C-alpha cells in the first residue's frame, strides 16, 4: 500500500511532553460501533465486559542512552538496542562513521570496545563487565531513551518513573509500551472488581520504534526484529477469556505473531519464545486480539498502519481528526483510544 495513505496533519503543540497526572486521568477516545465517544481511562472498567482479559507487556525500559568519549577523545553517544551476550550489546552510535573496530568507548566508569560494525550503521559493543554487574553500571551511567519528539529526546530524573509502566518487570526495552503507562493501582482494583482479568507477555521494544517509514510503499519497508515470550499461564488465561484486550500495539504484535507463525491450534495460543518482525497493514487477518487500547501514533508510521488494519483506515482517519479537533494529547506521553476489531 502507498505510505502516503497513512499521512495526516498534526499540530506540534498536541505532542505531549509529560504524562497525565494521575496516569488514569488521561483522556480516552472510545471508537465504538455507534460512533466516537470522549471518555477517560478511568471509564475503562465500564467499557469492557466481565470475562475480558487485559494482556499487558511487562518489559522494562533500561536507561539505554549512553553518552561518553571515544578513543580519540571526541564525544560519542550510543543507544543500546539488544543484548547479544552477558557483556555484549548491539547499538546505534553517533558519530557512527568515525568509529573503528577496536575503538574504546568510555561512559563514566563503564568501558566498552567496538567489537564489530554493521552495514545498517549499528555496532557491537563488548563491555568490560557482564550480567548483573553490567546492568547495574548501565543504570548508573545511562539515561532514559526518550523518543526525539519529547523534549528533543533529553530525559530528566522524572522520566525514570514516568516512562515505566506499573507492570515493568523484565529488563530489555529501549522504548516503553506506552498504552500501559495509563494504569494505576486504583484502576487495576476497579478492573478486578468488574470481573476483568489480566495477564502478561514480554516483548522487548527495539529501536525500530523510532525509525520512520522512508519508503513509498509498505512492501518496501523492513521491520527490526524484537524478542518476545508468552508463558503457559498467559496462554491458559487467553484460552479461557471471553475477549482478549491487548494493552498496546507491542502486546498485540506478539500475540498475532504467535497466532500466525507459532503453534496456533484449535483456537489456542501456546507458550512461545522467539523473535518477531511482524509488520501489520490493512488486509491482515487478526486471530488473537479482539480489542486494543493504544495511544495516538505518528503519521506514516508502522503503528498507525497497524491500528488502521485493526479498526479500518477510514475509521481511524476520522478518529484522529476528532482527536486533533478535540485537542487530545498525542504520542508516548499522550492520551489513548479504545478500538474494536
């Protein structure tokens, strides 16, 4: 499909720079069969049904942006993308072209060496320590990898809490599963009282989240792969659920990957671990997810393509036009919408 079909105008002042406080006070656009309804996230228990199952992504954002110096003494900035071994990470770096294999990179008390360079501009960094010791050093030396449309990507101490969901448990993401940012303990209590269940999956969100679609046709776009896992407990919960409500596009991408490529038999999702590079555009056959709660996404992005596939392109264009006119807040720290397949 032509990428320009997924374009729309968005005033820059609608891009949220901080999350709503409290989190569940964010606005929610209910994109229902009978029209568009302006609500808040706190209305979610009455918008769902007893027996529904909310599926959250429990990945945890690591402070993956490292700023330091290279062998020459010049400044270097690295964005960790994926852990390859206990002491080794794949990363994007600036200035990438000036780096050479063997260059030493120093980030405070943490030191690494450029072990390899790749055609896409990424590098392998072999650090001077591994395992828990390395993660502790990254926590100290690194910064939250905010997307560039939030304060030019420059995070402060507040973002360490703001850019992490209530469910964050498994280290590995360089971006938050942002639909999960709207949930509070009080909202979870209300959902439980309404007979709505919860389950977790893990999908480590990679740097592809930040990459714009630069081609003219969706068939030419290449997705970065991301690691995910569905447990036996979650597979069992999905099997007995009335409806599956994905909290965010990351959980949806993982579930639909398992449904498409994994051992999907007799209407059941089985436990699964692996890599996914699934790219969902209109015409995709959804098998696992019935309802989607998601934030408002960038024009021409893979995520706007995904929600258009899920709820219909014309419906989503109308919903986004309503959101712009109604001054909803967009992107990672913004408001959200509830979509039905």
